[in-house]
């Protein structure tokens, strides 16, 4: 049986794998933390309960829309940090953007009775299910 080895096109034949050389012989990739909207959805006989993590977002910047059985949550996020040394700015990192998430539920939501609460960075939605309507039978003439 043949042994498999990984081929790395950026390895330039330099054997020392010391941290001192890391980044010199390989392309540097900057990792950026992209905001994500994490959602938990629970269901009982009459209601869907949704918990969405939105840390650091103001209540006024959160928007929820319901269209039948599709729920959409969006929020504008602003993050700023600045590192200073004396009067000289060494680094400034800012993020302004919008995060959103849409998901489909099994049953339509009764928009008139739906409610939302935002506490400690967690958005809680209570989405009552719409009562099923009886099928209408058409009379054929």
C-alpha cells in the first residue's frame, strides 16, 4: 500500500519549522471575525420560540419581519476599537455592517399575536402558530 503525503506548493524546501520563519515562506492570511447571527428555534403545540444572539446591538437597530412562515431577523452592527500610545494612534479597527438571517417554519405565524423581547444581547421571539383553516370544497357547476 502506498503512503500518502501532503504536497504544499508554498513549502520552499526550508526545513526549519521554527516560529521565527512562520509567515515568511507562506502567504499570510488575515483572519477577520465576521459577525454571525446564531439562532435557536423551539416549538410546542401552539408556539415557536426563537432566541437570537445579538451582543452589542442596540434594540433600535434590530428588525424582525414575518411573512407567512418565513421569519427574517436583521441588525446593524457597529464595532470600534482604537489603540493609542500617547498621542499617536497605533491601530484603529472598525466594523460597520448588517447581519441578517431568514428561516422557514413548518406552519404560518400569527403576526397579530407575535411578540419580541430584547434582554442582555439576546432577542427572544414568541411566534404563535396560525390556526389551521378548514379546506374549502368548491362546488362544481
